[in-house]
C-alpha cells in the first residue's frame, strides 16, 4: 500500500502546529510525525508520533555525525515505512522542526521512499504579520537556539526565505496584526504560491494535490529560478534588474554591503568580467549575503555537454539568449517595503563595466582585480 506523505514546515511555530492540527482533524486516519531537534545538544533527537486524539508513540534517535538533520533523515523513512506497512494510515503529516528546510526532506522522501511512499505536497505555514520580522532577522540560527548542527552557519532570515519560497502551498493563519503591507510582501516574495487560509477547509484538499521535486528544484536553481516580477503595492516594491554587460569585480565587491542592505530579500544570478564562464548565485536576506559558484554558464560549455543539462535550464537559457553573451546576464530581484528603486538601479549600473572597459574585450577583463577570490576560491 502506498502512503501519501505531506510535509509541513516553517519557522512560524504556532502557525505550523495549527496547520498540522487542522490536517489531523480533517483527514480521518492521518498521523503526524515530528522530530524535535532542540535536544540535539544532549546527543539525541526526539520523535513524536500522534493523531487527532493525541500521542501514539515517542522515541529517540541518536545523532549522526553530530548532525541533528542527519539523524532526522535516518529515522524518518523507517517510521514512514512502518506506517505504510501497517496499512491503517491514510495520510502521514511530516511536521518539520523550526529551522529544517523542506527541500532536503522532500527529496529524501521522494528519492528514497520507494513504492511505499508518495510525496503529495509541501506546505509552509505562515503568520503574515511575522514575514518581515523573520526575513529581516540577520541573527545566526545558533544565536536563536535553532541551529541543526554545531557547524550550522545559516541565519534566521535566509532560512525563512528558503522555507517560504520552496513550498508551492502557503498555509496562512488569521493574524489580526497583519496589514496590507504584510500581504503585499508575501505575495511579491512568492507570487506563484497557492495561498490557503487555515480554517477554510481547503488545506486537507491541497495536501493530496501532488508534488514534483525535480520541478521544485529547478524553480530554485539560480539559472532558471522562478523569480518575482516588477511590482509596487501597499508600500512594498519588487525591482527586477536585468542587464547583459558584466560586472567590474572590484566595484561590485565594494558595493556588496550596500546592496545586501538595500532590500529585505534579494536573489538571482550574475556574472563577473574576470570570471566569464562562472554562473554566480546571489542570495540575500536580513542584510546577510551569500554569493556562490553555481557552475558554468551554458554558453561556456561544448555542444556535447548540453545533453547533460536539464531541459528546464536549457529552455530558460533559450528564452533570454544573447547573440554575444549567450545565457550570461545579470538578473537580480530586490523586494522590500520602502525600496529605493532609483538609487538601487544607479548603484547596480555603476558596478557594470564602463564603455571603455567593455570595449577592451574579454582578454582584458580577465586581468581585472579578482576581488571575489576570498568568497569564491577554495582555500588549498
């Protein structure tokens, strides 16, 4: 028997727990599994299994490589298989601990669950009034007591952003403190999400809607991410900045602090003149910026290698193909209340190569200062 599995996550703990309670009450025969990572410092992760009537069982799983999330992964599948083999569970609700990101768990279930498990959806529970406070929080998870491992260097803001943007369904609690600005921010951060009000009866239906981990991963990859569009509503704006000319590495590096602080959330892809073959990912929230090497641009690959590239990425590249630069481009989005659009555009444009620098050509670009070496080049 195949067991439907829905994942419910999010840093908004009260909203998450409320969504899980609603699912348990609305779907007869549903069971929730929750792994509490707060006890990881004691060497274990606590597991709680419950249904609408209350607790069914509890247990502990030892840490794996000093990593609470690794212990969760190792313990989750056997518990789900046990429920599937029992044959009495209609829906397994995996309630993630606060800072666990849904993508990792979704891919574990979809990839390793076998024929016994069917991942039917991923839901992030949201209190609209808390979207900006969490997004703007640049504290390390460790400072907030939410780190999943001693080496966890994520921040509250970037963790919340990924939880929000990965899930195709957002379960919204009724929050009296929420206003039009909160709702506009939420809509602009994840415009393609299906927003479901808790208590409306719709949550139980979307739990069985279906979920494609490959499509979800493609939607998050910097080369073909489903980024927000230009918007301006209720004091919240989204700027989409798209250029083809490369960045001057030193000028961009000098502007990073101001750019990271310019919006509550910014992300996208970009290229540097001295690294023309490298697709770089931009991911910022709460004033903290992460810049990562995301592999080569398609334009830098030999034709034979294109067969190894996912179709979604090839299609995204074809849509914006430039006759000179191929898929190389600057494509960054900035979303925030009170966004200074004009100032941001001026700052970004000032970081591009000047006409004279651009005319010098690619060989000259490669001799520009390698300002991003400390961020991108591995230490030998």
